[in-house]
C-alpha cells in the first residue's frame, strides 16, 4: 500500500512539474512577435499556381492594439554603419498579419507586401542592380525563428552579403545590431532588410 501511495505521489508531482514547465514556457513566449510563416497546403498550392515561392519569403507577425504602423527598410553597410537605401511605410489597422518580401538581389530592389485580415498593400523599390557586385558570390540569411517585437526598434528579417572571397560566413540577421562584425570580414557588399513596428501613426 505504501508503494502504491508513493507511486501515485510521484506521478502527481511529475504532472505538476510538467504543468509548471508548460506555464513557464508560455510565460517566456513574447506577446508581440514576428516569425517565418508556416504555410498550409492550400497556401502552398496557391503559391505554385502563381509562380512558386522562389525569391519570396513570408513572415507572420502578431502585435497588440497599440501598434499603428509598420516600416520596412532596406539598408547598406557603408564604413561600418547602416545607411538606408529604401523605405516603405504601412498603416496598420489590425495587430496581426503577414509580410512578404520578394527579391533575389537586394541591390536591384524588393517587392514588399503586407496583408492583414481586412486589407492588402504592396509596393516595389527598383534601384537597378549594383554593377560593382555583379558576378560575386551571394549569400542570404533569413530570420529563422520567432523574434520579439519591440516597438520603435528595427528587427532584421534578411541579411545579404556579396563577396569574391572563397570562404563566406553567413551570420544570423540578429547580427544587424553588430555591423562591426561584418566590417571585420571585409565583404564587398552587405545589405539588410528590417521591420519596425511603431505606436505612432504614419505622418
């Protein structure tokens, strides 16, 4: 009888610890976030019908009702500092939706689309490919996991590097906050695309 009681107590404790662990995990998950989109089968089929997903990357975002706008910015690393190359502002009437970026060579421009439950908006930047980087090796790193949204701060979605070097190191987009790391590598071209959510409406 004592053995049975001890066993039941051990099981109860294990269940309680499991529940606590689940609660702690949920508590650690950010309330506002952006992450790579998980497409269902119907969405994948639609993408194939429209020409596939090559050169396209899609992110899901979830914010709160205080967020009023979203700005997508393209950057170029110049002398150790990020300098804006293009910018697209979107008004957000809803707190969740999707961002789609379409490009192969960031220097040639990017198609930006934002979709929420009630609306869709798309725009394109077309600056022409950087001739100095033509023929060089190109590596692109994308945001690969859920990232907390902090209002007013840039969240890097993509980093693209160009170089003639034989060895290429591809950093996670989080390294956008440490441009000096790319500067050390001496790549001929480093570009980024970021998203910034704001509680301020578009001016």
